[in-house]
């Protein structure tokens, strides 16, 4: 069996009487895109927060590269290789694209470069940033003011910032949100290639993107996993159609 890069085991989390995560077990293996779908309020973002370290489960565990990280901070997980993107955008709109990647690389507590900032030197930092921009296809926009990028390009820029941390796994919460259909298509193509660098746990509402990208899909309803399978299995699953997909399948 392939060793999971990321795994949750029986994660449970309540907010008062509401069980937002109910015994969730899933994993992410090398090379795959594993999509998590479900209706609004199903607990997708709550799950992502527990995986990334922003929220502590009441019970259950999170493992990263085989190590139990349930009690560790968001920064520690980032440093171990958990690349999270598409949260509230932390990009500085007035800075250039290159400046954002350089700042992102040294400015974050979780960054391996953070401690080395005084000795790393501007030139080495610039190399790291330029390499990341090349990998997301933004080399030609390095000197562009970030505010002038399209929404889709900003998502690519956020991935470039994450790449400076050499992530072993990506976790993304609704990256297609706010993109038009052209933007979604381009970002879908981009994520399809990104999976070669690190597998992606992808929360997404855009079913075209999910069906095009996902090797596996996990369906959450009321905090519980009701199904896991490949695209065909999920589309054909009566409980999933009933609870979520309806006509989209
Ligand atoms: P999704 O991302 O699938 O739309 P969420 O994980 O955001 O769902 O929310 C799952 C449920 O937990 C919702 O009913 C939401 O209102 C509730 N919830 C999320 N965060 C909190 C919180 N911090 N305090 C209380 N209830 C919360
Ligand atoms: Mg959400």
C-alpha cells in the first residue's frame, strides 16, 4: 500500500450541540487529487482547519508524513511541508508579483527561510522566488503590480508563495470561488499539473473542476463521510445524488 502523505483518523469536533466533524477518516497519497465535496455547512472548512492546525479536534488525529501532528501549530505543520493556499488572501496588492513571493518566503513564521533571513541575502531569496514563479507560469508577470493580476493569476501567485516552502502536500479550500468559467478552466489545468509536485486535498463546489481533477472524492454531509470513491462511483452513488449532486451527476 502507498504510504499516505496526510491522514486523518476519526476526527470529531463539536460546536455546542452541533457535530461539525463526525468521525472523519481520510488520507492523501502521492500524486493524487482527493476532492472533498458536500453541501454548505457540511463541515468541509472545519475539517480543513483541523488538518492545518487552526482548530483542535475534540478527538481523533492528524498525521503528516507518518508523524502525529494533532497537537502542533499551523506554523509547525507548514514547516513540515503542509502547503495551505486560498485562505483569506495575504497578498500585498500594491507590491509586485516577485516582491510578494519574496516576502511570503521569508515573512512567515512557518517558512524554513524565516530564521535565515539575515544571512540568506537578497540574491538567494530572489532565486527562490523566481524559481517558484517559473513553476506556476508567472515569470513574465514578475514585475507586474499584484493588483493588476486576474483572480486566477492571484491564485497561481498564492501557490508560488506556498511553493517556496517546498510543500509535500497542498490543502485548498474552494480555490475556484470567485472565478468565472474561463478562470476556473485555467485554474483546473494548473492544478492538474501541480499534483506532480505535491498531492492536493481539494475542497471545491465547482463540480466540473472536481470531476475533471479528482482521483478520489469524499462526500461530507452533516460532518460525516457518506461516501468515498472515484468519479464514476460517486456520480452513480444514490445517497450522494440524494444528498448533494442531484442533477449535476
Ligand atoms: P462548509 O465549509 O462545509 O460549508 P463549515 O465547516 O464552515 O461548513 O461549517 C460546518 C458547520 O459548523 C456549520 O453549521 C457552521 O455554522 C458550524 N461552524 C463552523 N465554525 C463554527 C464556529 N467557530 N463556531 C460555531 N459553529 C461553527
Ligand atoms: Mg467552507
